C-alpha cells in the first residue's frame, strides 16, 4: 500500500510540474508573441520542466547551480531542435533564421540564453515545490552553490 501511495504522490507531482511549467511558459510566449502560441510549446516546456525536476532529484545541493542550469539548458535546446525539425518544418511556430548563431532556424544562441535564465529561476522553484509540498528531504532546506560557495538557501 505504501508503495502505491508513493507512486501516486510522484505521479501527482509530475503532473503538477508538467502542467504548471507548461502553462507558465505558454502564457509567457503568448504575451511575447501577442497571439496564441502553439500547443507544442506547452508540451515542450512541460516536458522540459519534468526533465529539470528529474535531473534536479539526481543532483545534490552540493552541485554548482551553474552546472545544473547549463545541463538543463543544453537538454532543452536539444529538445527544442528535435521538436523544430519534426513539427516546425515550415517555420509556422517559430523561426530563428534572421537571428545570429542559429541552427537551421530552429534554435539559436539568444533563445538558449533565455532558457538559461528561465532555468536559473525554475530550479529553485522546483526545489521549493518538492521540499515544501511533496516533503522531499523535509529536514534539508534546498541551498545553492556558485563556484563552491553557498550563495543562498530556501527558507
């Protein structure tokens, strides 16, 4: 019974993260584009939020926050490219062809940097949700190190 309860709790957590991250990113993109975004952006960002959560569970608080953010950014940029070459072949969802340092108009350095900034915010938010709501390591508040020095701790 306990295993079923923990599995359901984990599924609820994954669903919450997927829907929350997908919704927030979808709304941000709608505001940026000043029009309704494509459903694939909701799904892509939700999956990226899940991946960040799952990777974050594997990383310890001792791992440098920049490395965590960089790993999540690289994976997200790769997934954006994969979605781009499969769903965005006609460039109807996004087009980075006019931006410098782009790869086939599907990804570019500027938007990878935006993902980087978003993960700087998302990782502590995910840690807080897991710690406070889902009681992940309840006696250990999440903290973050930058170049080996603790820079802040969640309360």
